[in-house]
C-alpha cells in the first residue's frame, strides 16, 4: 500500500466523518433532553434540602433554564471553539475530566482487543486445520461457552478465583494505592491490575473471532490460488500462514472494526466491576449525577474513536490485499 492510497482513505474518512459527527452530537443532545431530571436536582438532593429559589439559581447558573434550542446553540458554539463545556458536578472542564480517564480506557480496550484477536485467531486457525476432529469440536464448545457468558459474570468469577482464592492478581483499580512505584515497577503493577479486566472484556470477542477465523479459513482454503500454492510444493505451514490466514483476516478485521464501539460500550460494565478509572466508569457516574455535559463529551469522543478505528481497518485491508482499491 502506498501513501497515495493512505491519503485517499484519510480524505474520504474526513468527508464522511464531518456530517456523521454533527448528526451524532445533535441526536445525543436531543435524546438526553428527554431524560427526566438534571444536575440541579442531584446537587439539591445531595445537599439535603433546597428551596425553590436555590433550585432556580442553580439552573440559571448552569444554563439549564434556557430553551432547548438555546442550550443546543451554546453547546455547538463551545464545540466550534474546541471546548466541551464545564461539568456542573465537578466544576471542572470536561476535557480535563475526560483527559484524566482516556488513557486508562484506551489501555484497557487495546489490551482486550489485542487479546481477543490473538487468542481468537489462534483458536480459529487450530479449528480450521483440524476441522471435524476432536480439537475442532472441543474448541467449538469452548467458543460457544465464551459467547454465551456475560462479561460481568466472567469478571466476577475471575475475581473470586484469581484474587480471592489464589491471591495472584488484585481485585480492582489500576495501581496499588500508596505503593509509590516508578519506572518498570509501575508498568508491572499496572499490567497486573490490567489482566483480569482485559480478560473479562475479551471473552465474548474471543469466541466471535475464533468462529469467524475458522469459517473464513475454510472458505479461503477452497480457492484456486491455495491449490496452486500447494501444487508448487510449498510447505503446509507457509500455505496456511501466507495464503490462507492472510486472506481470511480481512473479514476478521472488518468485524473487529465494527465491534470497536461495542467494546467501548462494554467498558462501562467491566470498569465498574473492577473499579477501573476509565471513561466507562465516568459515563456511569455522569448518568447517576445527571451530568449530561460530561456524558455528551464522552459520547462525542466515542464517535471519533469509532471513526478512527474504521479508518485503520480500511488501511489494514489495503495492506492485507493489495487488490483492494481505496477511493
């Protein structure tokens, strides 16, 4: 793949992203306006008591008493100036709150997606090469179990087994509180806290990628170019890796890009179970606090991440199969 093709992908993605992002922003804003309650109600409830005058002052301070169209215009004006507004709950810029959590969520998502792809493709390759035999049947049952097991239940059972009974891994959080690790010790500590939430989030996707890899490899193995490679006397491992598996990865990468948004949504449950300080947990806290300004910022960022993920998938397709023309 040359730079010209990459430039075409970037230009096409940007032109498609602009109306998509604008539509997502307006739709999310309108939907959240239909939800009963606001940040003033939550703040008043936490204070124990509030008069009608106090509630009116709170809503006036946060701009919640303005007409919906005026609130939407103000929010779009903030976005035009690269600002996501200020959180009524934390009294901090939304970009500051999201920036403090974004790294943890990306780390968790990339670890879960990488684990799901590596394990799923490996299991699918074994299933395809041993189709109809006991490894294929055993791994198919395992994939079915992972597919039907909720992520939060898998996470809770992992905590019971590896943290409570065996004591190998921490139960939650992203680092050991008060340990003061630096350098590689800090990296190792974060990795230990990352293992269980990444495994819990990746279980469902391991099953999907394994089954899809198996089906794709079986379909590709029937193609003429594979029989030609075998007729040339190439080693079976070379045929499997360079000819069958490489072409079978195209539908797998497509599904991975499609599930990137689902993976981000699943982070809400997993981060809550493991007390992982990421965007999913921040979104949950924002919903409970009716802090819709923060929630809108998280939804907007999620949309941008999905767009970037699909752009990377297009680039990966062009690298896996040079015959694919990107326009």
